């Protein structure tokens, strides 16, 4: 699959890989720093609600699969490397925008869920 994408995308494949590594590094640093900020805290702030976690996991996995389907369709339908020019930049901008909207929706859904006591 990676070889196929590399042939179809050309230079954009390398850009996409670099951006992927950078996002992984940023996320790793955030999680690492978060582990140190909660180091001496022993109180239990949040109790797990498995119904809410299952709903969030389902929505997250659905969004992930949809994004992968869109990516695969874009790569499959491209005829030359020129079709993929700027793809990494555009896809990252769209992903950040959708991520922000998704975060607000999930925050409001969680607040509504907690307040309604479902």
C-alpha cells in the first residue's frame, strides 16, 4: 500500500510522512508533559462512564474510517503527481478545522450527557 501511494503521490508522499512524524512527536510531548502535571495528585476527579466512552469511541473510529476512505479515493483517482500537488497542506488544514469542530461538538455532547443524567 505504501509503495502504491508513493508512486501515485510523488513528493507529496514524503511531505505527508514528515507531517505525520511531526504530529506524532507533538502528541507524544503533550502526553508526556501531561503525565508529569498529574504526578502527585491522588484524588479521583472523573469517574468512567462506559456508555459515554463507547459512544465517543464509535464516533471517533467512524470519523477515522471516513477520512481514510476519502484519502484512498483521492489517491486512487489521481492520474499524475500534479493532481496531488498541495494535498498534504490542504488535508492538514481541513483536518485541523474538522478536529476543532469535532472537539466542540464532543464537549457540548459530554456536558449535555452529564447534565441530563442519561
